C-alpha cells in the first residue's frame, strides 16, 4: 500500500473505530548487529501482490495464501536472534521493545527468569497443536518478544475485551478465557492472527488455521474473536515499527510478507 493510500485508509479506519470501540483505558553483552532496512518501493510491493489484485472474499484469501506460502523457514533456536532484529527499539539499537508491556530492554536479557523476555506465540501454539515445530511454530510474523510473566498471564487465551488489569503491564487486561493487549498493539495482534489464518491452510503437514468469533478455543485450530480483532485493526493501523518489522522479515529471514500490513483494506474484503 502506498504511503498516501495508507494514510487515507488509516484516517477512515480511525473514524470507523471511534464508532465501534469504547474509549481507551487509561545485560552486559554487546548489542546484536543492527540491520539497516530500506522501505520497499510501492512498485515492488504491488508486484509482490500482483496475482491478488482485484480479488475479494475467498478468492482473495486463496490468492494471498499462494503468495505468502513461499517462504524460508528458521528453527526455534534461531528465533532468538531474529527477534533481536525484527523488534529492535528504534531509539536504542541495543534493546528490543516488548509487545505487551512496551518496555525497552537489552536484546540479551532473554530467557526464563523474572523480567527476562521470551518468545510469545501470538497465535497460541496450542490452537492447532503445532508447538515449536519449524513452520507455524517458528513463523516470525506472529512471534514477538514479551516479558516472561506477562506471557504467562496471556497463556493460550483468545483475544477479547475486558478483564482485570495486569499490574506488570498497565493497559493489558485478562480474565479466565481472554486477553486484551494495550491499545498501541491491538492492531498488530489482529494482523498477526489474520496473517496466520491465511498462511496456514492445511498444507505443509500443519493444521488449517482459521478465525472464529469465540473464546475458549483450546486445542482447536481456531482463534478469536474475529469481531473484536477487526475493530482493533481499525483502531490501530500499521505504524512505522510494524512496517519495518514486516520488511526485515521479508528481506532477511522468511522472504514473505504480512499482506494486512501492506494492504489493511484487505481485512474487510475477506472477513
């Protein structure tokens, strides 16, 4: 999506979101090498999606699947280093930004200890039972660095509105069966899940991942709630951080893109 088209879409989406949503709730090691990434040209992005242009509904979903299924894969251990680059703090190249807390901390404070960061599967890996296998279990388009205990609070819950505030992560809420992320990443979460639902259609030996409008999906290959996620997508359009992340994954690691970052308008064409 060109910068002008994205700006126009974002303005319209923000206006629509106001009608749909409630008011927002109030190491010592050297840094990994920082990756310099140039924005893809509009022509390059449009060429990538050429076979999807002009389609809608199931035809668009199918065309996008055929485009983005062509990707390189990395191992789960390689995800650590990849996240140091994909989620680099734009204001401090020695740090990553954690998804749910928004906290910036050293790229090297990863692990399982208190206040370490670990690898969050935004599409819960139990939803389709793919674990950490190479494929959906290591797909960088939905893996993000998160605080260990906040990751634990999210668990494998579906996404929905409401619940109790998480003390360590103000602006995030959870209850028995759902999790609500902070406003600044609501759209990021939505677009990551929608990518997964298009990329994984039952090939590659993995489950057919699909969206639904439920919580408590457990081990079923579904994630919800699509009605809320669509609202979040409108409320929080793709920003510079998300667009850079998409480009790093394309250029350096997987060589495929998240279409809903490049073309946010396609969400309403499919769902």
